[in-house]
C-alpha cells in the first residue's frame, strides 16, 4: 500500500471557507425560510460582472482560437510576452519601479503561487507568519512538512508567529530574532490594515540585515485609497534584493472565476544553498513553472491584458469604487451598531470587534441565525483574530445596505 503525506493529517479541521460553507448549508437545511434572505459576506468573492473590455477581448480571443491561422496550442508556461510586458510596464515601470518583463510570471492565482513558492525554498527555513493570517500561508507550510503538530489553539510548532493585534494596528513588527522567510500581506486579508512606507522600510531593512526573504502578497493593492501607502514592496529601495511580490486580477478585474494572477521574482534576489553559496531564485521559479505548469489559457491572458487598456483601467476603477462604496456602508452600519470597526479604507474587508465576551464563532452563529448574514469568524484566521469577525464588501450595493441595516438591528 502506498504511503500518504502525513503532514496533511496535522491540518486543523477543514480549510476555513469550506468549513463556513458546511455550517451555512446546515443552517439553510434547517431553516429554509431564513435561508431565502441569506446574504453572503463571508468569502471575499467578487459579485459584479467582468469589465466589458475583458469580455470583448476574450470574445476576440475565442474567435481566434476557432480559426486555423490564429489558433494557439500551448503558450509559454510563464505567460505570453505581451501580458508580461503590459504588467511590468503598467504596474511597475509607469510608477518608477524597476521590474523587467521576464521577472513577471503569469499564473492561475495568487493562492496557488503562495503555496507553490515553497517548492523552490529549502525545508530548513524558519518561517514567520502573522496571526491573524490568510490561512493558505500556514496550511501550505504544514503540508510541506515545515511544522510540527498544532496545539489546542491551532498554533503550529515550528512557525514563528508575528502577533497582529489592535495595539499594533494589526501590522506586524519585525521580530527580535532572525527568521528566513516572512509572509506579509498588505493591504491585509483579513484585517484590512495596510502597512505604511516606514513599516515596510523596517521590514526590508530587517530582511536585508538577516538575509531573509519577504513573500509580499499585494492581491488587494488596487483598493488602497490613502496616499502614502505603498502599492508594491518594490517602492522600498532594496526590496529587489529581498522580496517576491504576488499580485492577482481576482479582486481588481473580477477574475476569481476566470483565474489569472502573477508573481514577480527579481533576478537580483538570492537565497543560499546548504553550503552557504548565494544563488538566484529566478531560474528556480522559471524551472518550477515550466515543469509543473502549462500556463494560463490564451483567452484568459487576452482578458487580463485588456485590464491595462484605457477602457479597462477605467472599468477596474469603477469596480473598485463600487466595492469600496460598499465598505463605507458596512463600516457605518457596524459603527452605528456600536461595534468597533477597523479596515474598509484601503481594503474591501472590514474587521469588526465582537461585543465584549462574545467569541468570533458565537458572533458568526448570532449573525447567521438572527441577521441571516454570513461573515467570517476572526479566530479562523488565527488566535489573535479571536473576538473579531471579517465582513467582505464584495457584494451588490443593495445587499451591503441591507447588511448594514441588519447589523444595526441586532441586539447582543
Ligand atoms: C478570502 O475570502 O479570504 C479570499 O477570497 C480567499 C482567496 O482569495 O483565496
């Protein structure tokens, strides 16, 4: 009989969102009437249709695929050159940031890339991960065998947790000791907090001092509204020597179901062998992509390229403004309900403190049972999320307004 990867047996319960889905299904089965008025503000999944610039580009690409002369088979695994160039030019060089076209790797999602990046990193790395956190960073390290068992609170041995609390504004500080790899997500999922320049400078200085690698997840950068909040880690001088950046079209272009994202691996970024020799990570990531991945479909990449046209950019702005309008409605509703609210300014998530003595899952049950709204319990993102819950602003305006009304009407 074959052996299984026992690291999977260390994982706690289900991945958070399937677990929420299971509880919501159970509620709906038991409460068919209430289930008709259910509003989902749990998983951060977009609700608005694709920008028309994307739809037209994808239609054109489908037509090309239907004609012998323009049909395409396998594309380059790391993405078509025209998309890599559009990304590097528009997202980086237009903002004065040095990123070459071939430092951009197009993929089918940031979640996939955040997990896959571990393929090119040594198992002996000491990993630093925030608490609370996007669960993928922790779970993929568990799967890769980088941790011991979890304790009753769900804390894994072998991970260096970076506490994010109300006291530090849910922005992690560099630890006193050296770690090898650090996951940072800004604007943050789940808390909505966004690191300012000084905070990112401190992280880059730390990484350069210790030879650490920063895995910077910027999937929500399009939602930054405040001036002075960096949109890319590469805005900090020196980051090309210590950081990989993940970005996605999921939340700006509405691609959660279409699937397209990218990862930037600068050619100047080095990591060391067991013997202490510094080697670039770029060729390893290229090798990994070309071996384990066959690229994003031509049709989808043409759709992503359309996001960089003048029309596409205006449509992305409108989408982001729509969701951020929802965020403002939700923030006001939760505040009117007397709840403490963070986030919702540079991110489409609002991070709400449950009333004193109410746990995250108790808040989840009450809001589901009485308001028929699905939120995400903060404790599902880590121990420091206990007592908080996340409300996603990805919804129609009418739903956001209704959720705000229902939150206000709740009696705790
Ligand atoms: C979330 O709700 O945290 C996100 O939608 C999950 C994801 O982007 O994978």
